[in-house]
C-alpha cells in the first residue's frame, strides 16, 4: 500500500488576497493553508482536538524548526490538495509532514516538515508526552516516511515517485 494514501487530505482554493504581485501564493501563506488543513483534519480523522490536550495538560507543541521547499507555485483560484501526517515522534518531539499538490495529485507543489517540542505551559520548558498524547501519536503516525532530518531533498524525490504511483 502507498503510504501517501494514509495521510488525511483536504482541498483548498488559493485565494487572490493570499498571492503576491506576481500572482503566486505568498511563501508565508503556505503555512496558513497547511496549518488550517491540519486543524480541520485531525479532529475529523482521529477524533482528537489538540486544544483538549492543551487545556487538560496545560502543555502543547511549539514549532521550533521548519524545512520547506516550494516546487511549483500555487496560483489564484487554483484548487489544491493538502495532505499531512506525523512522520516522526518520540518522548517530547513531533515532526509533521505537509504536502501540497495540484488537484490531480500529479504535481508536487510544496513540502513542509514542521518539528515541534511538547512544552509545559507553566514552566515554558520541554515536557514528556503524557500517555494519552502518546496514544494519539501512535494512531496518527504514518509509517514508511523514512524520516531523517538531514534528508529533506531525498524525501521530496520519494514523494514525487509515490504520487505518480498513487495516481498511476
């Protein structure tokens, strides 16, 4: 089975107001599209709202690293597919991969790896994932991404191949 089929997916329309004067989606706006998609998909797919964890444990994830590659511009009015999945986690860290493709899922437009630490809201220091959070991470984890922080460009090549197999 193609691992990309396991990623929750949504679609979006690129809004004119989010584009630069050249008619391309503004680089910073990719983050908005990715994070809004994830926020909508996680409760739907996994029955968990991360805000519940924040309130219950007074802790949450703080992104401390992004790796992003813009491969093809998203254009005003274009419909895109957005997939996201957890490709790595341990006792206090999560890496979420975000993929944006054209609606046919044949052209990879952008790839983002967002790395987060679980932070105690009272102390502002790293905290270990509670058992309930680990159970969610186990359900949301997408195996097969072969995550290595220094291999981002290699991952892009693999995703392009997987997309061609998924559509093909």
